[in-house]
């Protein structure tokens, strides 16, 4: 019952409430003060309400299909959008209005009377300029009077999203200088069972019998006459996994364009890592993703916004999101505290290769090393490929 009353109240638009309030006040004052002019105003308000009410008559039973092609684009590209309205009622559709919100704007289309099964199609283009997420929809039919006193709205589609990716720069392989094994990057950590064979050692109680090297054990016993078993010992391996952590604090960036350059850097590294068969994790404040699907990282880059998390907490979260990380990129602005960059890098195990990237348009692009951490000072995102190629070797 309460929901029904709420729905009925939403039919009255702000203009309708204004006219209704004005009419009631004018009626009261006309009765109390006996003002004929106020009585005329009250009558006019009530007449407007009475004339607007018939526009609500009629049922709307349609199927609405909202189409976006494609729904992932680079900044500056366009999206072809379309909406198809089909009358699925048994009778004729009374003319109505269709509204499709696109970002902060609203597209309105007049839908003429349609016979049962009739279709109406509208096509439009959505232009993108900046990285981000553009909400499209929900597609809503609006039945009401021309003045906007009453309106009965019905939602037919969910909100769709267009993910606008930042401009990216081509990069060479990130695998340069990395020691690869059959399934990942080998480490110095010894393991009892893995893929990279390392050495033989004497058997100790509790070792897996499946790892006994019988041929070598037989040779030792034949040569020395001692009963000794040798077992295989392995090097631990990890799949190649790149983690990208971006400082989300707005004060760390000289201007909004610097933060957008950082997003371009993150997206470029993510794409290159996927092409190299790396798993990719991305963390920026409250936004995080991980996996071997490149869309996951790029979608997260599209959604990243300023926040209060900071590079240290983001890096610590990345250790949870990507516990098997083998390659780390910390991206900060010119005002990011470098001590925080070092603390963020220290959150990862020592075998992880770490790089800091500082976006600083006021300097020239160069590579330095501070506290054992290679630092790429990036004045222009186009220099990223050259700096990385020089650094990873």
C-alpha cells in the first residue's frame, strides 16, 4: 500500500505541486478575505490540473532494446547507439515520449502511435573525449501533459555503460631480462615439488618417495657401498604477474592531465603485459582488478578516480590482490612523497622486480635509482617505451 501511494505521488511533477499549492492557498485566501481575483486564480489552477489529468490515460506496453556498438572505446572515438521500441500490446500504442539519459545529457524522442507489433527506431552517436565511464540509460517512456504537471514514467532497460579508455602508447616486451621457466619466472627459493629441477640431496624422513632419483641413488650405493637415497630438489616457480599501482590522492598530481597521463601509462603497461602472457593486476585507491583478461585491467583503469587511499595502502592491497606478483610498477605524481613510494615497494617480497614511474611534465624524461628502486621520470608518456626498454635490460 505504501509503495502504491509513493508511485501515485511521483506522478505529480514539481510544476504540478507548485500549481496545486498555489491553487489551495488562493482558495483559502479567497474564502477568508473574499477576494474575487484570488478566486479566479484558484479556479485557473484547478482547471489546469483537470485539463492535464486526461494525458495520463492509456497503457504503455512496449519492448525497448538499447544498443551500443562498441561499448569499449578509446578516448576520442565514437559509439554508435540505437534504441528500438516495439509495441507488444494487443491494441494501438498511444503517442508517448522516450527518454534516454547519456552521461549528463538526456536524449528525448517522440514515439508516434504504433499498431500492435509496430516498431520505432532511433539512432544516435555518442562522442567520447576523456577517459571514464559514460552511463547510458535507463530508457524510460514518459506519458504526461505538455506543461509537465503530471508524468507517468516507466523504465524499460537497465543502465548500460560505455568504458572510455585512455590513449595508449606501444611498448616492447616486458620480458626482457626476466628468467623464464616452462610455466613462469624462476626464483632462488627452494621447493620440494615444482617444475624447475635444481639439484639432488640426501633423503630425509618425510620426503615424498616419488621424488627419489633411483638411478643416482643406485650409483652412489654401487660406488661407495653405502645405503643412501637421493631425492630431487627444485627451484620454486611463479607465473609471470605484473602489478600496476597508481597513487589516487589528488594532491599528488600537479594537474588533472598528469593523473590522466598516469592512467595512460597504466593502460599501456597492462596491454603490453597481456600480450606477453602475464597476468595483470591494477590497483588505484578503491578500484582493483586482477586476472589474465586484459579487459579487466583496462576496465579498472576506466573506473579509477581520485580518493584518499594513497600509494602505500594501495600497494599493500596489491600484495593481497596479486600475491604471486613478479613485476611491480608504482606510478605517482610529482608531489607523491617518494618515501611512500619506497614503503609501497617494500610491501612486496625482495624477489619482485620493482619500478617507480613519476609523472613530471616540468622535467626531462630520464631514469635514476633511489634507495635501490629504479625510477622512471616521465615528462611525456610517449617516452615510456624507451625508458622501459632501457630499464628492464
